[in-house]
């Protein structure tokens, strides 16, 4: 593992909710604290479908990774990895291409504490975990270089990450800087929450999270589309996540066609 030193319990802030741990709670995991569950329950009062949304998002990551591995991608840089939940990205990629090399990256010490599960890959491939913040793209790329060959195509996945990065922190610019370091034939994979479909609930959720110290920067379809400037979108283009190549996975229990106030897309760097 690269980046900061292994975490200690003292580094994990249990006084305020954290996105990684709330997401773990939505997914039915055990690596969360009462403060995360409390905020998660408040989100459910605004929209009881949140746990289904979390699973639909995770299922999009599985299908996008499957599509990429089937289309020849052998290197993956996954930023905003989250607490391990099987199957993890490397298990999907290496299930198709055992020689796939995967670098995971997150800024939350709880993910570092559980990173061992992200490092059990195939003998032919490689997995690495890096603790770094996406708002520091140079640190992410420096760490990634230790395992990935950045002269060869890389799939950069930013799945359910960018809505935690504000415009003030330069969300669009940091994506541009990460992609600038990757060669032609690389891919960008993004899912992102939006207020486009449920403006009132979304505003209430954003306000509650902000009061608890969590940034939620919901973006419109137009703002989401700008992450892909200069790239070639893979068919079917920008979609709500469950409609992106549904044939590559199983439907999520509880999913219906209306559930996801978010967008997902995959695009290739020409
Ligand atoms: C909702 S989880 C998504 C996990 C996984 N990508 C998925 O979609 O299943 C968002 C993750 O982004 C991480 N994150 C938030 N802000 C970040 C930042 N500035 N740099 C790196 N990771 C960040 C959180 O710690 C959390 O693990």
C-alpha cells in the first residue's frame, strides 16, 4: 500500500457522518457508526429508495467494469473506491482478464482500514491501494504510476464520487487533469447524483448533509455532460445508471424504472 501510514482507530472520526460509511450502511454493511446510520435514516425519510439507489449504482460499476474488460481494458484507476463490498472492481475485471491491474484510491481512513480485502487479487494481475484525495490529482497519478503504466490505456472510474466535490474545489478541472495524464484509448467512467428529477427532496438532503459537514454537489445533466468534454461517449451515452447496458448484469431487487436520480456514462479518450 502506498500513501499515508496505516490508519489507527483514532483517525476515524465518529462524531460526524462520512459518505463511505453511510454508503456502507445503505448497502447493508457493518463498517459504519451510529452517526452514519442516523444520517442514513434521515435520508430515508426524504426518499426511502436510497438503499436501492446505492445498489443500482454499485451494479452500474460492475457492468461498466465488465464492459471495459470485455473491450480490452487491462488497467483500472478507481478513485472514491468506498469500503470493500463484494464483488469489488478488481474481482469483476480479473474475473474476465486475470492480468488486469487495479489501483484503488480513497481519502477516508476507514477505507484504508479495510483495504486488505481490495488487495486479494489474481497472481497474474495486480491490485494496490492508495490513500489520496481526488482534489490532489498529482498525488493520485504519482501513486497510480507505481502499479499502472500510464503510457497504456487506463479506465479511470469516478463512481458516485464527484458529487462530493464542489465546484469551488474544481470538480471539472481535476477530471480534466487526471485525463490529461492518460493516453488515447483510455476511458472515463462516472456516476453522479442529480436534483433534476426530485428537486425538493434533493435540496432537503443537501441541506441536511451540509449541516452535518458533508458536501453534496448535485449536478444537472448539462453539468454532468461537461465531465466528458472532448471524449467519445460509449453507447447508449448518458443514461440513468440502471439503463446503461442492463444486459451485462442482473436487475437489482426493488429496482424499477423510476428509481435513480442520477446519471451514468462511460466515454473513450480519442
Ligand atoms: C458513495 S461512495 C462510492 C463507492 C464506490 N465508488 C461505489 O460507487 O460503489 C463515495 C466514496 O468517495 C470517497 N470520497 C469522497 N470524497 C473524496 C475525495 N475528495 N477524494 C477521494 N475519495 C473521496 C468517499 O470516502 C467514499 O468512499
